[in-house]
C-alpha cells in the first residue's frame, strides 16, 4: 500500500498540490495524467 497524507507542493507563490490525501491499495494500478509539459 502507498499512503500520502497532507502533501503540499509549491513553486514559489504557486500552489500546485494542496493537502493531497491518497491511498493506493496493493494490486491497484494508478496513474497521474495531465497536459503535455505538466510533469
């Protein structure tokens, strides 16, 4: 299992991720998708 709690990521004054909470159970498949250049 992967667990993220209260994750925040800022670039200067810009908040890209704010208080992310996420649990991925064993055996689950998960992916982050975004526009070209986002990652």
